[in-house]
């Protein structure tokens, strides 16, 4: 039986990351609000679903959090 190769670059982060699930409900709601206002401002209303917002949060969230932590450390506000 031939084993199929999986192209992981085509899998959305929503499917394999647990970063989103580590957020509290309140934090998730706040992030969804920001994503709706900033990242989805040109989306059609029919595409503004919680799942789509979560997909965007999952895709960019860890990188944004890492940049914020680095900025705090570089500014000497976090050891």
C-alpha cells in the first residue's frame, strides 16, 4: 500500500495548533473583536464567522505574542 505524502503547508493552523485553546473565553472574545475590526474590515458579512476569526487568530496570534514579548524584554519591562 502506497503511503500518501501530506503537504503541511496547505493545512490551516486551526487544524493542528492548540494556541487558541490556551486563551480564556474573555481574551478570545477580545481578540475576535480586534480581528473583526482590523483584519476583516473588508470581508463580506457572510465570511465574518467565529471560525474564520479563530483561523486568523490562530494563524497570526503566536507571532504577534512573540513580538510583543520581545518588545517588552528589549524595553527592559520584562526580565
